[in-house]
C-alpha cells in the first residue's frame, strides 16, 4: 500500500479587510514602524500591491507630486526643490527669450516686405487712416 503525501499547498483567495484594519496598517507604515514587506508577513497579506493601494487611498503621501503632504521638509530638501524650480524657470525664460527674438525678427522681415511691396509693386498695404470712432462713443458725447 502506498502512502499518500500530504499537500502543503494553500489555495489563495481574495480577502476582504475592514476599513479600520486598512487604516491601522497605513498608520503603522507611515509612523515608520514597519515596511510594506514586513506588514505583509506580519498580517499574512497576500500582496504588497494591496498595501500600496491602501497607502495611496488612505495615506498622507502625495502620490501625484511624490512628496509627503503632512511631513515637514528639511532645509536641505527645501533648498534642493527651490534649486530645481530655479533651473526649470531659467529654461523656460531662455525658451521665451528665444521665441521673442524670433518674433522680433519676423516683425522686421514683415515690415521690410511691406516696404518692398510698396516701392517695387506700388501696392499700399499699410493702413494710413485712423479708425473711425465708434458710433456709441459719438452718441454718448452728443448727449453730454
């Protein structure tokens, strides 16, 4: 007779966790007591991604900006952030200065083209007369 070996396989099933349990786990991690892996082992949670999801939903970390929302920043962190912001603003300034330079050159070329059209082809492209005042302005002045 053959002896059947006992299987140590445990079927994985989805577990539902209470809100208070989720908040407790998030609080433990945010206080620095345990890492996500340690929490998985401690509470027999199947996946680290489950805990990361809870941290995103219920935690204090600002996942969009990648900065802790309620945690104070050290002076070094503030300086680094400000330096990065200065570099970004300098790049934006250089780009806008380049655009202004190109726009000025285009305006000069456009004026030259208008002058050439007037001289060589006798085409008057510039508006010589002043625009008429609006009728509502005239009516208002007459009433006074």
